[in-house]
C-alpha cells in the first residue's frame, strides 16, 4: 500500500464540499476578461505603440499639460476640502443626536445617486452669474462658474461621500472607554480629541482623501457644464480626451488616458499601502 | 489624607443637573451645535441646493412647458434607450456578481485578492477612459474595427456600445456588495443543507439566496441608478445621434447646450426623481436590514 | 486639597486599618436612575485610606455605576462624593485625580507602552508638567513595578491580555491618583492569568499603599484579594466588612447566597431556637424570632447521621469527587434536592437512603 504523501500538495484551491466552483469561477473570470481586462489591454497596447516618448510628447503639449494641471491641482484642493468637511459631517452624524439626523445621513449619498450630468447642469445654473448662489458671489466679486472655482465646487460635490463614508464606520467603532481613560488621566476634551481620537482615524481620512482625489481627477459629467472649458484655464483632462477622440486623434486620447490611469493606479497603491501600514501599526484598517 | 470626612457637614443633597451626564465623552453644547450647523449648512449648500435647483428650473415656466419636454419624440426614445440599457446591464451584472461572489466567498483559492482587485478596477477608471477603451476595441480604427465593418456590425455609435460601456462602469456594484456579506455568512449553512441531502442548486436557492436577498436588492438598486445615469462613458461611445443613440443623460446635455433649459431640467428632473427614489429605498433598507445588507462597515 | 498618595505605608496582607482611621472617600446617599430603571438607591459607603476594597455583586447590582460615579464618569441624581475632606460631586473627572482601570484595558493603540504610561503626565498644563527627563524616569520606575521593563517601545497590539492590563494599571498609577479604581480588572483574562494577576495586584497594593476600589462579580476574587468587601445587590449596599466578617456573619440571605452554595430548609423558630422536622438544631436566631423561617446552610454544614438523629431524610441521587472533597446530591423525601459536602470518602451508590443532620447554618429575620 502506498503511503499518503506527508507534504501537503500546493493546490490552486482548498478542497470543499460546496459545489459550483468551476462553473462560477469560470464564468466570472470569462466575463471579467471580456468586459474589463481585454478593453483595458487595448489601451495598454495602444499606449505601448506610442512609447514613453510619444506619451511624453502629448503630455508636454501646453494645452494638455495645463489640462492635467487643472485636473490634478483642483482635485487635490477639492479632496482636501471634502476631507475636512467630510470629517465634520461624519463626526456629527455618528456622535451627536439632532432632529433630522437620519435624513442628513441619507443626503450624504446624493452624489452617488444623482446622475453626473444632472448634477452638472444644476451646479452650473446655481453658480452662474445669474444663478441663486452665483449672484451672491458676483456681488463679492467672485466668479464661480466657468472658472477653476467652478471645477472645484463640482469636485467637492462628487468627492464628499467618499470622504464621509470611509471615516464614518471608524468613528462608530471608536471605543468610548479610551476617551474616558483619557479623561480620568486628566486630559481635557481638546487634548483627548487631538491625541487619542484623531490619530487612529488618520489612515481612514487619508483613504477617503485619496478616493475623493481619484474620483475628482476622472470626473467628467458634473464638471463640464460649470467649468466653461476654456483651454489653458478651465479645461479638464477628461474633456481633452473627448475632444481628441472627436478629432479622431486616438493616439493623443490614449496618451492622456494612460497618464490618468497611471495616476489613479498610484493612488490605489497609496491607499493599499496606507491600509497595510495601519493594519500593522494599529491592528485594524 | 489627614482630614477626615466627618469635617464636612452633612447637607441635604441637591439634585444634580442632568446636562453634565454626557459631558465626559462629548464636546460642549456650543461646540456641538456649531459643528452640527457647519455640517448642515455645508451639505445644504453643496448637495441639497443643486437638487432643489433641478426641480425649480424644470418648473420655471409652469406645468405645460414641463410636460412639453416629454412629448418630444427624441425624449421618448431617450427614455426607451435608457430603460433598454439598464434592462440589459443590471441583470448582466447581477448574474456576474452572484457568480463571482459565490466563487470568491465560499471557496479558498490562490490569487483571490488579485481577482477581487480586478473586479474593483472599473471604479477607479475615469468614465471617459471607460468609454475610450471600447472605442479602441470596437471603433472604426480599433482592434476589431475592420473586421466588424466587414461583418457590417456596428457597436460604437450604436446601442451595443452604450450597453457595454454601461456594463463596464457598473461592473463591480453587485459583486463588491455580496463578497464581504457572503464571506461573513460563511459556508456552514450550505454545508448543513448538503448534509441534509439538498443539491447544490437547491441549497443556493433555499439557503444562500434568502440570506443575501437584501444585500442583493440594495446593490441592484445602486447599480441601476448608476446604469441609468451614466454620462461620461456613454457619451464617448454614443455618437450623440438624436433619437437613436441618446440616453436620458445625453439628451439632457443636448438640450442644455441648445439653451433649452426648461426641457433640459425637465428631463433632468426625471433622473433626479430616480435618484431620490433610490436614496429613499436605500435608506429604508439600511435602517431596517442593516445587518443583512453589508458585512461590517458600509461601503460603496 | 490633599492630593498626595500615602506611598510610605507598607502593610502586611490582611491587616486592616483600625476603626476610626481616616476615610479617603465617603459616598453619601447616592441615587442614580438610568432611563426608568433605578440602579442605585440611597447608597452610602466609607472607603478607608490605604485599603483595598472590593465592590462585589451580581451583574446589574450597580457596582460598576458606583465606581464610575466615584471616578466622575457618571453623575448621580442625588447624593455626594467626598474625597478627603472636599465635596467632589461637581468636580469634573479630569480634576478628580483618580486612576481608572477598564475591564478591556482601553489602552491607546497608536501609542507605545511608554507613551501610554506617560499620557497623563503629558496631558497636564505646561506649568504642572514634570520635565521630560522626570517623566521618563517615572515611566521607567512604573515599568519596573509592573515587571515589564523591556517593553517601553512596544505597541499594545504586540502584548498579551495580562500585559496590557498591567500597562493600564501603570498608566493609571503614573498620575499619582488619590484612589485607584478598577472595573472588573481581570474579567477579560483567562483563568491562569487571572490568578497570577490577582496575587500581583495584591503585592503592588501592599508596596504602594494606594487606596484601591475594585469591582468584581467573582466571590473568590473579592475574598482573596480585598481588605474589605462591600456586597451590593439591586443598587443597595447589603453589607460591608472584612472577608471573614461577611463570611462568618452575613447579614442577609442575599449576601449568604452570593458568597457560596447554599442549602435552603424550611424550619420553625421558637424564641430564637430553630428546629427542623421537630428536632432542635444548633442554629440560633435573634431572640424573639418565632414562627416558620428559612434555615440556610453551607454544604459542609450537613452531616450524614442515623435516621433518629437526622433533620432531613432522602436518597442519594449522585456523588462525585472534586478537589479532595466528596459532593453528594441528595433527593429529599419532600422532593427538593440538596448538595452535601463531605471529606473524601468512597462514592455513595445512587438510591442509598441517608439521613442528614444540620450542624450549623443561619436564619434571618425577614
């Protein structure tokens, strides 16, 4: 009789009595490949034909460079703003009780649910010089619509839910005992907030910031109506892709798309690193 | 500790103000209301006001003008196309999501994390880029372009392209909701069903499906909202042919760019209404079935 | 205000302060209601300086609420807390100078062990804050005290439960509190660690002389560890006394039952003399106690006896050995089952008819 092997064989899948792995795994992988991976591969293929120098050439074109600068720069500021206010919103929603709290909580998800084009024309109408808010701003000498400020407003709109929803569950999970412990040790409320409550939330805040930033950079629908789309001033990178496509400049479109994809992958990587670091340091995400 | 307590004269103890009770782990009353105020004003300004604007502008010239926007043939065909697109994209992603979640949540295999990351990928791709990649595959200058032209099949600037782009942008919704949920539920119940003689399909239908139904409904709801409202990706592949390849969001854009504001906002109000219904149902689901929707933290 | 800790008093275990020694904390007429349920009823208690006092009670007895009110984490509806000679009822938790140790440690996960211990010192206003070197020295001393000297730079997630609880204690001691308050300090630990930590806490207490109150629902823990035990039930203080006092002279059936296994027997009292089944028992009640009463006895206060001598009759249901003793369940003829404890003898066969004689016990005026 043959001895059973002592060393467990490295296998692709752990044995299980549950049926259906082959079918569901095969189906999922096939669909994923056809819908997501192959089309993305087409972009990579196209970009590789351009080569690094080809992409660089497009990226340094003054109009493209300024569009990228607008997209990334404004998105950075917008994500920062969304993170600060998102934190306040998340804190208020989890820590305080006030009438209408549940409704306010539901409202936070509005940008997820509202089609971007609808948000876009509404923001444009609101912040246009004759709009409800735009009129007030105009009196102060501030032009919102058709300037980078308009882009900023749209990006804050689109990024806010990410900032709120990444921090909120962690605020819920804060153990009140650590705040009590801090108080019994003589720390005032502000000291407790700064030294005990906030530091463990930083990874979540950074994650929310990165998500809002990535979303802002890629956003199209809610921005183009309010932006005014002036080349070199308020033209965003995604719009430039659309323009290049309409001019049948596939290479140019691919180059910009590749740069944007690269940045969003770097952002994703950053998020994963933040979470890995947080897990190591605090034992949780 | 030299002074004995007896020194303190016994007094009739007064009732103590109850406001102190919660003060150890929260901020002062003024700070509290200040922060609540900041949050509400901010949300009102950035989120609620735009929503209200849609309806205000839509009814700016009264009911007749509002309704006129929908009597137009182009508007009707846009509604039809949006419904068709969602009717294909949502069930497609539903089936994919359930299959993927079954394989990922109920089994242990190598490369699982990579698979999950790849499924999430469309969320981190700009909508415009999502459209672009399909143009690169199916467009006239694309990889399969010449072959498709030879077969006389049109995908880009036609309905199939719109459906494909919509499937892409809504791809992760169902799967990413179900994977953590089903992982948390484990395999014990399915194993119990199997030991009792149920077939795999029977176990799925009678054990797994009831356990995930609220999470499933929740994710389908969000998937549908995005499918009907997608703009950037669809805009790239549609070609904007009025009456043929215009979905509702694209129709809104065209009307707006033609300075037909009332009609643009009227059509937009339809989509905003959809968003509101989605939010309300979503919130109701969260309040009633929070534990059956998501594993651990809420995610989108 | 007197905030100094009597660090010099070193006392041997079990020696309590004589009556009349200084009171560190006085709890006066404390009442507290959560929503509609009352958790504390007009509770008064004196805590002596330097003693280790256990608040013992079942869950829901209000013991944790009492501890939290003393700390300033909860607020009473009525009553006063007096620290030393000062009314502290309105003093916010930050200024009470208490050291609170939580059941689940409540360590700051993002801070190293040293940062955790130094937290209370660093949180002080600049003018009251010790110099950096002084803080480092004190953290070092405390790490020595809790025998975790090499652990200053570790993080809480790298420590075991017992180690975390010791850090939590050091953190509380670092601010030189007037009183150390521990809420079920060993509740989250497994049995062996629990035992070690108990002994260790007693040692720390004997070395520092720190006035300490700890909450527990475990009688053994309270009796083994404390100088005095305060037994709480349903928000009332049932009895307070040394472990010997509460065990030998429980004031109520509640205290008696809570401190160990108890047998309940119907009895008749006649001017303090208690008899069961028409036979007199050695149990003596208050003079004048007359009529049907309940007699309570410990399992070892029943002995096997000849039928003519026995107060109770029945048959053996089962018997088993535990820790050198024999425990026998006896089905009484009237129906109830009692547990008898005897020194280790041979196992008794089930069904064997036996007689039981009551050799000690308690009756209480209801």
